[in-house]
C-alpha cells in the first residue's frame, strides 16, 4: 500500500458492510435483532429479512440445517473467542451504552463479557461477544478513536 493510500484510508469515511447469514427461525431472529440490539428492519420475505445494525446491512436467511452454535474458537488474550463471528465497531460511548443496555437485560448469555483490551495503549478497545438465538457469534468493539482500529 502506498503512503497516499495509507493516508486516504485514515481520512476516508468507513462504508457500510453487508453480511448474509443463516438462522433457524425468522421471528425469533427479528425479535433479537430489533428488541435486543435495536436494529431496524429493511426488506423482508418469507425466507429472509434485512436489518440495519448501526447502519450496516445484515441479511438473515432461514435455513435450520446450516446453523450450528460455535462452541470454540481462536485464542485471543487467553480467551476462546468463537470462530467464525461478525460484528460492529462503534465509538466507545456507543459501545459502553450498548454493553450497559445488554447487561441490564438478563436474557443475555455472554460468551465473553464486556472488557477493555490494550488499555492505555494505541488501539485501546472495548469488546464483548454474544450469540444470537440461532447460535451466530457476534462481537461488538468500541474505540475512543476510530483512526486507531488498525494500529498495533
């Protein structure tokens, strides 16, 4: 990557991503993503539903034969993070508010509870993991400065 590309990468607005995934039950999925994670419903049919989750497009497709809860994963900081997983990177204040909101909802079964990694270092980040009702693993990260996402 050239120096110009590196500078542009830091100064460019981050574009929304799209991710499609399988779920066991659309009604249960809709309830979780809208009621627990405050996602907004977009288009939907009898076999799929689109959500806007912090401005990113998630497409949940019904296929109970393809979904299995991830039980183990990669070792990160001595914790077993579920693999594969997907999620959203938020500003730290949004992340803290979401973590607090989820913590107050006693139906959340944390995979990894909210905590801060690299505290006081470049790339400091909050993180937590949870499962959706179909067993898809989600990670939510929070950064005080989004320009430090890729710093080591």
